[in-house]
C-alpha cells in the first residue's frame, strides 16, 4: 500500500488531533501517563501481597463489590476481624515471606483454586467507599480474581489525584509542580501502587495542600466555588480514611494562618460561605460516623492494646517517633525491607533542606506554620495512640499526608521573593533526590523479593522473579521517574485560579 501523501487527510489527522488539544492539557495528559507508568512498574514488579495488609484489602474489595459489606463475626477473634466470602486464588498463598526480609517470594507456590471461601479480613470493618469503587471496576472488567488488577485500578485513582495536584500547582509558575515530589517518598510511591486506601489519602491530601498554595498566590481569596471544591476533595478523603480528618483541619488552619486578606466583605457573608462550603465535608463526617457505629469500630484496636498507664503509653509513643520518620520515607514490604542508605539520606535531605530553608528564610507566619507541622508530625501519633492505648500501632505511612504541608510552605517561600538562583537549586535538588531515591528503592524492593534483602545486588539466580525482566522494569522505572521530573519542570504557564 502506498504511503499517505504529506498533505493527505490521513497524514494530517494526527497533527490535527494534537492541535485541537490545548498545550496545558497535553502536559496534564503526559503527567498522568508518566505517573501510570511509574506506578505500573511497582504494580507488576512486586509479588502478590508484597504490601502490608494487601490480602485483607483485596478480600474486602471483592466482598464489598459482591454485596457483602461487613462479613461475619469469627468466634474467639477480634470483633474487628471478620470473615468475608472471597476467592481462594485471590486471597491465599505467598505470605511465607512476610516479616522475613531474607526469605524471597519464591518460598510458596501460588494457589489457583477459584472457589469462594470465608476468609478472615482485618479490613472488614473499614469504610466501604474505596473498596466498592476498586472492587466493582475489577468485577466489570472480569478481573475480580486478579490482585494486580485491583492494584492497577487503585494506582489509577492515585494517578488522577496526583495529576490534579500537579495541574493545580502549575498555576504557581513554571517548575512549581516539582514541589509535589516532596510528598512522594519511596513509601508513598510504594503504597500508591498497592491495594490500600492509603493511596487515595496520599494523592487527595496533596491536592488539598496544592489548592491552599494556589489560594495564597491568587489576587483574591478563594470564592465559594473554591471552598466547595476543597471541601468535596476532603469529603472523599474522610469517606476513605476517616482518621485523616485532623490533617484536613491542619491544612485549613495552615492556610488561615498564612492568609493576610479578609475572606469576605463582612461576617455575614463569611458565615454564609463557610456554611455552604462545609456541607460536603459535613456529610462525609456524618456518613463515616454512621458507618463506625454500624461496624462497631472504635478508637482502639484491641489486638494492639498494651497494659500500662497513660504516662507509660505517651512515653513509649514518643520514643517511636524516629521509627515513624524512617517508615514514612520507606521501610517497604511489611515494614521488613529498609531502603539503601543513599535513598533514605537523599529523601531526608530533600525534605529537611526545605524545612530549614523555610525556618531560616520564611516570614513569621510561615515559620509558625512550619513549626506547627513539625509539632503535629510528632504529637498527633502520640496523642492518638496514647488515647487508644496502642502506643506502638502507628506506622510511618499514616503521617504521609502531613508532607503536603511541606509542599505548601515551600511554594509560599518560593513565591515570596526567594531569588531565582536559590529557587532553581532547591527545585533541582528536590527533583534529583526523588529520581535517585525512587530507583534505589525499586531496585531494593525487587532484590528483597527475588534474592533476599542482602542477596546479590545484580539479582542473579533469583528464586522468584516478576513477569517481565527485572532489569527491564528497573530501567523503565528510572526512565519514567526522570521523564516525570523533566515534564514537571516544564509545566505550562497558567493564570492563577
């Protein structure tokens, strides 16, 4: 068949289609595609149940999508652990490596039995919003028995939230979306690629923080439409992860501390706007409370309650702070796979550098907000776990939504007159640190499951391997992370919203 002439309709069609898409929208599509590719390397590269509690979340998603909302009590077990009907091939097998970093994922053959069986799930009483969406999508696609399908669907939701956050941050100026990488530690990327509602919590909270950063850069304070938008996003987060509500309060409080302009012409207008704007979030809070009453969920999980006085619990929880910090950067697997030191050091240096820059160069209000964020980082886990009498039951990934506050402070600092040279160096260090830490973390995760966490660094003679070549996945991960950084740096110029 003859090639199409350059001026023929067939030759002009691709160019015509591209020309019809606004450059800013093309940029957003590229960001979304790169996030999908990046998370996709983790989705296909990690073995079944590589992420914490993945069996429980998969069972919950399947059961909720098939009308089983809370399961059945198990005699002699915790009331928070209930049995739910799920396929054996989805929920069983390949857990022999959990908590044993030197045992590879090849220790147990996967089960292929598609029969339904009552399976215990520690997530059975969790709010159903996340699980219904992921589970129903997998069911519609005919992949309800595929854990990797659940993972990919969850990752797509996270990618959508992160793309919206990058799109929002692009209103602050070129390269500003790079700051979002401060909130994407290796642990955050790992969890965004697993079957876990934390993926939605991380991505949507970054969107909330990005929105507040844009509000501070606009000519006028946010309108009712802006408040309703953030309230609706926050409502999604609360429906998925009710424990995140205090972080939403912290985000709004941070904005109010930094906002110097009156929010409305008079108190009556302000009260009216606040009343209308709070409706989505209020509905979500009421729905979450109703679900908690229905499911019997309280503040404490009886499986992790330890004896002792309130002072003893507070002291133990406070002593857990350093471990929480390391976990928030990345102790992968079931908290059994530590990152290589360069990945940990670069991530901490990136976040710490921004914190120090804000405390040294920011104005009084910005320093107050940063100090408050640091206090919340330390004190919220202590207060929560002390009240629940579970001082060691707070994991670093629960603190990840606070990192969006670091993004906000960095955006305000860069928009407040910081010289271009310093800003460029700061953004460059944040971006390069993200790429290096991401690739090192991905390699270490593959190493842990293929040859053991201290096994051959070249991944030779593995007892387990992912479907595609491991080194192909590593190269793809590195290229995608690098491309994502380049694209975020080349964000379009958009007017503030």
